[in-house]
């Protein structure tokens, strides 16, 4: 059986009518990772350890051993990452149904607001404004928060101060709106984590994690190239590694767009 939609997809991808945009940052030992307050255990950065490279250890082959925390670089947050999502039987990297790993994306451009205020918070009012221009946010679609944060140096990307990190993210009521009123599949950002830098002090703390994962929804962090996507119409492929009982994983995020 052939399907006209898939045949058209293949030919439009071959001709370039449909573009493929890579939303992934490079993964190396310099890739920034989140630092938690010192009383908590820390993740570790990406590491590449050579096994052999056309030498005595392997004359015709090159390969490496990789290691890192699950939440390193461009990565997927599974519902099981958070205490509110820990009991979903389909909430870890190996149990998420694969049909949930390809979905449309709505891109909300708040790059100007974020440049003016590193603690900028996305609100439902801003989303309603976006909807008045681009149409209603459909169930099962992603919200991608464009801040242009991926264009920053590592220091300004993490943006630590004595009172913690200062990076943009979603407000509590924004996460309530997207989970309760819009039933999105997940929330993606350009920053190191899906929550704002100061979200440890929100009520509830870390609303993107608490509310998205509490509703069996996903997160994407450290995305890039969101400025190359239209506000609506792109489809993103977001397949984490099939780590058994994994809370998330680095992944390649690929967008298909006209
Ligand atoms: C662990 C604890 C707190 C946070 C995070 C991880 C992340 O942002 C993450 O990468 O999921 S806020
Ligand atoms: Mn994460």
C-alpha cells in the first residue's frame, strides 16, 4: 500500500520545498549543563574517551566511549524525571509510545522581551495574543519558547548570580493554561532547563517540570535555531535514546518545515 501524503513528503524533502532544520546544539565537554545548589547531587558534563583510531588498539576502526548526565545539551525531559510524573507507566524514555515522538510545533517568539529582561516569564496572556494571530494551539502540539538564548556565550547562557540563575521561562499560570486548557504534548526552550532560572522560588517551584510532567507531558531543553522556524506549521521529531527507566536523554531534534 502506498500513501500519497508520504510520497509527497519524500519528493518535497528531496526538492527542498520542505526544509530540514537541526534544532540541536553540538555535544562536547564544553556543552553547558545545569548546576544545582551545592546541597544536591550534580550531573556531569559530556565526555568522549577514545577506544581506538586506526592504531594498535584498532588498526582499521575509530570509536569512542561516551558518558554524560541524561540531561546534557539538547535533551528530552520524560515525565518520570519529576516526582509529579513518577507513576506513569508510559513516562520513561523506553516506555513513551513512539507516535508521541513526532508532533507539530508552535513557536512563540519572546526574544525581544528576554533580551530586555533575563527573568522574563511567558504568560497565558502572551499565548492568547499569539493565538489571535496564528490560531488556537492544538492539543498534542509542542510549545517552543524562542528566546534567542542559544546565541549567548556559555557564561551569559547560564547567567548565574549570587541569588541563582537569571534565565527566562514560563510562569506558573502559563503552565496551568497549557496543561489544563490546551493539552499540549510538551514545552521546549533554548535555555539549559525548561524552567526559569528563578523558578526554585515559584509556587509551585519549577512549574514546567511540576505541571508538564505531572500531566504526562514532555520537556525539551537547550534547543537552538528556533529563529529558523515559522510560528506555526513545522513538525518536530524528538526521539530520546531508549534508556530503560531513563528520565530523559540527549537527542537530535529535527524540524520539518516549509
Ligand atoms: C534536576 C533538578 C532541577 C532541574 C533540572 C534537573 C532540569 O532543569 C532538567 O534538566 O530537567 S530544574
Ligand atoms: Mn532536563
